[in-house]
């Protein structure tokens, strides 16, 4: 009886939490009866809902629009204005570019080219895949970068393993050769469906795995011709599940190589995402929060953020590569990296064969890819030169309106072009990488609204808007000032120690909560903390923003982790062991940056004029 009651309560736990949590927090507005207490009620309620995810993250973000007017903190019309900011236009422009990159297959060409440049030695192959995934993740969503690269990694791993299992000694078995028309079939993964709401960094539909189609035994003289299908359809696909079930047949070294390669892809997507402002949602949330709370602070732009974070990403990527190789493949790292390239093993030849066939299957570069690449380079160039800091940028060409132009202006302008420029010439049509576009019109644009909308993370847009509304409510109610005064005793601690504690707390929470929700909760707390201890707010906010992306421990910590975990090569404990080391690497790299090159870049050693001086603060 009790067991059935308990099972019934557990099935309705979300409803129970939604009712119970507000009741437990009600003493704040009912007993204390101040605007600060009422705003604290809203903040704590949203924080608990965001962490537990008893209701969707985007709906939790709508609570300020409901509760602030009821408590008399802000008018409904004023709250509504906070839900659509400059950030949203920047996000839309970047997603336009990402949609075109994915539609026309530019990401695959870039990834395969990088991998082919570094070679097929296991150590260098791992670095090549990690570098390619990190570079792609700088410009598209982290989960999208993983789903782009993992099918290629899986094909290489399958070819390496089968070459050894069947005793090919490096000679590729025709029955196992990945064809030029590689068919990537999406499969239904229960794990990803269960976690499709865990992170707002990417749309749920991007959670895909693959099955690699292999041709039946036939004449291989002309691989470009369609293969006759005379084999048993049940044997036509080498699925991820089959390789999971055959794990025991692999040698320990092969199994460890699969683990290192897959975990490296998941981690490199997060590492690459922190490099640029549009690379991941916490960076954009931080940038817009800074513009909103400190409107006179014009010190964060694409260029100086890249200068700050690119060294961090390079350090993290190299040390993570070494750490994963040592953890899974042994300590003889020098011999693995300096191996004579003229003495390639059978597995290396098999990997080289897959990569070459994959790249050949792309064919010659197409006009759509060229146009997308040109827009991509132009967008980066305009971002870098808008206001570089060490010299006048192109924004100075508009002396009376230079402050009106932001990175969102550039992103929207170039993103708009994808809806105007025809994808095909008047005399010839081309194929997309996803499918053959039959009966397409000559006037078809590079991307359509449906394709853009499928990739646009509207959940992130609402979540960010809720964070802005929450921050503005904290300011209007006086809660920010109250928190700052409460945190003044922390000024007795060394500044770097305070930053370290904040980074550790954020890194811990982001393992169980979404990145965007974590940074949205902590920004309104940490900026008053910096003001309370009379430290440049950037000194505290930049490292904590970066640490929000360090969700490496669990498959559910990040959608990228979940996608890689679903391939069946790694276990939870593999990810925990590897993630602990990468978290330490990331934390040390961030602290090194803010203590060295970040100081002259953002004047972190001085308290800026754009930050308020709290009353009663003794500057002496």
C-alpha cells in the first residue's frame, strides 16, 4: 500500500514541487513585506525551478512578467520591454549563418580538411578532430558542432576496429568500406529524448546519432556508381548499438581509443564555444547584461573577447588533449606523437582511407559553400574591426551614430543576405548535403524561414529575456544594493580568492543546471559583490561566465555530452574521471588569464568610472 502511494507521489513529483516550493517561500513576502523580500521570493522561486526543471526553463523565465506587476515592483509594460534586447538580434543573425553552414555542408568540409592535415596517427587524429570541433563550435551551437563531427568520428572508429577484428592488416575490406554516398540515418535515442529539455544551448531536434551504411560486396572498380542491393537488409547497417554489444570483442587499447576520441569531441565543443561572444549562450547573456546594468561600459566587443578567450581555449584544448590521451591511452605520449610517419599501422591506414573517401564524397566546392564562407569571413572581419580599441574602427565612419551600431547590426545585415541571394544559378541546380532537392526553383534563397526557425533556439531567447527582467527587478526593488551591502565583508579576502570561490561554485552548479540558467542566476548576485568589494565587475563576471560553460562531469550536464554518450563507447564513470581533470584545467586557465593578459586588456586592476561607488565605502 505504502509502496503504491509512494510510486504515485513520485509520478506526480513535478506537480508536487510546483505547489510545495512557492508555499515554502511564501513567508518572505507575507512576513517581511518589503520590496526586497518580494523580489527575493521571485529570484529564489525561479532559481529552484531552473535547477529542478519541474517546469520548462523558458516558462520559468516568464515568471517576472507575472509576479513583478503583482508585487508592485515593475509595471507589466516595463517588464515586457526586457524580454527582447539587442542580444536577440545578434542571436538571429548568427543562426542565419549557422543554418547556411549546416545546409550546404561547409562544416563537414572544414572538419575533414583539418583532420586530413594533422594525419591519422591516433594522437594527432584525436587532436585534429578536437580542433575541428572546437573551431566549428566557435560559430555554431555546441550541440550542432558535435552532431556535425561525431558521424565522421564514428565512421573512422568503425573502420579502424573492423580492420583489426577481421585481420585486414590495413587492407580495407570492400564490404566494410564507407561509400562515397555515405548515408547518415538518424536514429531514435531514448537517452537524448529523456534529456531534450536539460540544456537550452541547442534545439532538441539536433540530438541525433547515426547508423553507417555499408555497401554489399560488389565490383568496386567504379565507386561513384550506385551499388546493387543484393545483400540481406539486416546486414546493411553497422549500428551504434551493434558496436556497443560487441565491445567485449575489442582489445583494451581499442576501447580506450574510442573513449578518448569521443570524450574529446564533447569537451572540445564546450571549449571552442567560450572563444567568441556568439559561441555559446552564457557569453551572450553576459554581454547583454553588462550593457543593461552598466550602459556606459563599452569595453566588451567581439575583438577583445576573442583576444581574451582564444589563449584560454588553446591552453585548455592542448592540455585536455594530453590529459585524455594519458588517462585512456597511457603515459607514453612522446612516442605516440613522434612516431615515424613512414611506418603507419593498419589502423592508421584504415582511418586515412575513411577520411579520404569522406572528403572525396563532398566533391568540388560549390558556389553555395563559397558564398557562405565569404559571408562568414566578412562577419568576423566586421566584428573585429568595428571598435578594436587600439585603433579607430569602421564605426568611427558614423561619428554621430557610432554608439548606435553593435555586433548585432553586423549579424542582422549579413544574415538578411541569406534570405535574398538565390541558392542556384539560372541554368544549373545543385544538391544540398542533406538530400537531393528535386524540382527546386531557381529563385530559392540560400536558406528559408522554415530552415532558420528549425535551428533558432527560441527557448534560449525566452530564458535570456527572463534573466534580463529578473536583473531589472532586482535593481528596481533595491535587492541588488541590499546584496552588495551584505557582501561587503568579503572585501577583506584577497580578490583572486573571492573570484576562485565564485568560479568553483558556478562550475559545481552548472553540472546539474543548464549553463544559461546558471549564469542568469549568478550575474545579479556577482555584480553587486564586485561593487561591494570595490573591484572592477569584469574581474568577477568574466571568469564566472567562462566557468559556466565547464559542464564536463556528467552526460546530462550538457547536450554535447549526451550526444556523445549515446554512441555507446563511454560510461558515466569515464566522463566523471575525465571531467574532473578538465574542470581543474579550465579553472586554472581562466584564473591565469584574468591575472595576466586580462588585466591590460580590460583594465581589471582599476575600478572603472562606469561602475557605481556604494555609499559608505571607504576608499582609503
